[in-house]
């Protein structure tokens, strides 16, 4: 709980910074897509290598996820989640697992709890903006598109329950490799959306 609260608290700083950049004149989608895609490719590479490591995951379990680690993870993850419009877990989990030496399943748990706090603040910040963007449905509050969010949340609930059930039945290596495939696919899709 304490680690998730740390992550969520520092993630608020990242979300606030990301929101400021997103709604300012400094944000240029093409440049950010390239930057974010490179980060995802690097995260995928690191997760793949970590999955290949035959050492037991218990080597990581003694490492404390302290406020300094939460500041780095939450700040980066919160900013990128806001700017890219993706779940911050795609960045937070590799940071916690590879750089902060947290076990993969623990990193996922901390990320999920921290994201609850982080997303709540993001909703408040982005829901206060007066926006008239053609890509948003008629059912929106600021940048929060309820018309798209509710079907997405329903699918997410089903996927989350399925993921929780199989999480402890799959070896850590395959979870990390699955994350590698997901991160590579996300990065490729983002680049295709700009250059395809």
C-alpha cells in the first residue's frame, strides 16, 4: 500500500507536468511519438533480456521501493501516460522491474494501485479543460471522452480479471516476454500512425 501511494503521489507531479506540456504550444505529436516509441523499444529490449536471465527472481525481492524510486518511476510514467494517452504501466513496470530491481509481479501490483491515484488526478486536471477537438465524442467532459471510455473500461474489466487469474499460473519469463511483445507492438503502431 505504502509503495503504491508513493508511486501515485509522485505520479501526480508527472501527470501535472504532462498536462502542462500537452495543452501548451510546446507539444508536437510527431516528435513525441518518435521519443516515446524509442523508450518503448528500449523497455521491450530490457524486459526481453531480463526474461532470459535464468537467475531466480528472489534476487530482486530484497530491494526496497522507496520514495526516490517512486519519484523517478511516477514522474516519468505520469508524464508519458498523459502525453501519449497510454497507460503509464507501459513505462512504470519496466522502470520498476529493470532499474529499481522489483519483482515483475510486485511491479505490476504497485503500478496498478499507483495508477488509481494518478488517473484520478488526471481526470480532474484534464476534465477542467475547455476543448473542441474533432476526435472527441459528444459525451465528454474536457478532454475526458466518456463515449470512448466506458466501452474501453468494460473490456478492461474483463481483461483484468482474466489477467489476474492466469498471472500466477505463468512463469515470470513468459510474462516479461509477453510484455516485450506488447511494448514492441505499441511502439510500432505509434510510429505507423505518424509515418505510415
